[in-house]
């Protein structure tokens, strides 16, 4: 099963995702695995990461995976995986690709990474893995200035569309309130 959870910054999407996973854990007694994609590039981000870590209980196994997400998903067993978040993973990819690649090369490599990820997700889901993916909905605001920022916003939208197309369930969280966009309300 693939469940995409979307929302804006501080919308409650991560809390909702963790609660949803815990409810599945209680029903199925599968292990809970948290795949964190964030990197601490400044003090404020480090504080955010620490806050997320402190809010989770000991049931969660942590895997830090800032770049090689598809490879990590390929190793998934029939457990419950929470990926938080796809948007930070995309940010990490764009940053790593921007160093030695033209815009066309960046876009080509991003499309390959998206294909690798969706293939890995579908394969893991077919093996009985529950995959919960958190992502920011960034397309509701002002069109950003700057080529790299526009690249990020465009690819964040296309990534969300690709995952949603393949997901069994899609939930939008706004002001802490979940709204089911696709799939079964009760999971």
C-alpha cells in the first residue's frame, strides 16, 4: 500500500502520518521504520530534526536517507515505512545535481530518479510493504524568483503528481485536519 500525505509547512502532515502509521502498527503488529530525508544544514534545521526525533516514541527504527531513497525502498520488507519527506529529498537531489550539471542534465537525472523511486515503491507495495510518504504541497503560492527555485517548485509538483497517481490513498492535511483525496478514509 502506498499512502501519500500532502500539506503545507506546519500543516500537521508529519503528525498525521505518524499517527496513521501507529494505527496500522496496532492493527498489524508490523515494525515501524522511519526514513528521514532531512539534512541539518544550519542550526534551525538541526533544531527541527531534533524536535521530530524527540516527538517519536521508541517503536520507530530510524534510517537516515538524504539521497538514495529508491535504493533504500528496494530493501523494504513487509513492514510500515514512513518517508518524511519527499520534498526535502528532492531539495537534496537538486542541490547535489546543481554542482556539475547543466539544467538539461539536472532535469534528465531528476526524471530518472523519479522513475527509480516509483518503480521501487510499486515493487515494495506488491511485496506487502506499507509505504507512507509525506510531501509539501508547494504549488499553492507565489511563483518563485530564480531558476533553481522554479526548478524545485516544478519538480515538487510533478513528483507529487507521479506519487499520487500510483498511490492507493492520498490525504491532504490543512490546519491539522486530514482530507482524503483518494482511497479509503479509514485506510
